[in-house]
């Protein structure tokens, strides 16, 4: 089994790359907004109840997939490198899959902020992420998170054996998915 974690800042293309990767492999995509959108009609993700439910649903899915016969899972995540709890979360979910014999692969995406701001309002993104449809709010959230958190790693900070960093500012999601497939023999 393979557990692919695609991470990077908002609107970098994690979900779209994950969708393309799902199409060219046997892996299933579980992008982070699948649980956020499930819970958001009842509780905002920013509330304690919203976070608890999102984490609960994610954990249950991870546990079932890890013990299943599925060939693997693609998960997307916004990793704040300056927050220890995010490091711990990645370690915890990686350990869950590793304990079942899965190979853990880290894919870091980065793109110029101008490109991310453009992607933030793309019809494809808005179709799959209802909570981003208030584009003015979403853009402000993207900009403020850039100031508040470090959403890409420093060179050499990630030492995991199965890791790739891709600047996809000028690459299509299809190109990036192909690079990931080749790098990890998916």
C-alpha cells in the first residue's frame, strides 16, 4: 500500500493534482475538503466542534483504509511548518499507515502567490469546495495565512526518503501527477 500526502499552501493545486494522480494510478483520493465540506453546513471548520468532527471523520477513514486491501490513498493537507501540532499530525497519520506496512510518500507543492490567487477563484476549485465560493473571503484567508504561517518547508527540512518537492507554477496538474507517479513507481 502507498499513502501519498500532498501538501502545500492554499490554492497551490493539491486537490487537482490528486485528482489527476487518482486517474493514472489505482489510488483513491481523499482531499482535505471532503471532510470540511461535509461538516461545514453544521459547524464552521474554525470552531472546536467543526475541527473535532473533521478530525474524527478523517481518522476513521484513515484507519479503515490502512487495514483494507486498497492499493493506497492520496491525502491533501495544508501543513503549517511553524506549528508543532501539524508536524505531529503528519507523524501520526504516517505512523498509522506505516504500522500496516504502507510506504509513505510526501509530495510538497509550491507556486508563486500570484498564480495561487488566480487558482483560488478557478471554477474547478469552487465546484469542489463550497466553503471557498465566497472568493473575497477566501482570498483574504489565503493572504492572511501567508503572513501568519510558513506553508512550505525550508530546504533540507524534510528528510523523508520518499519525498519530492515540485514548483507547479508553470506545470499542469497532469504533468505534476506524472512526475509523482514516476518518482514513487505508482
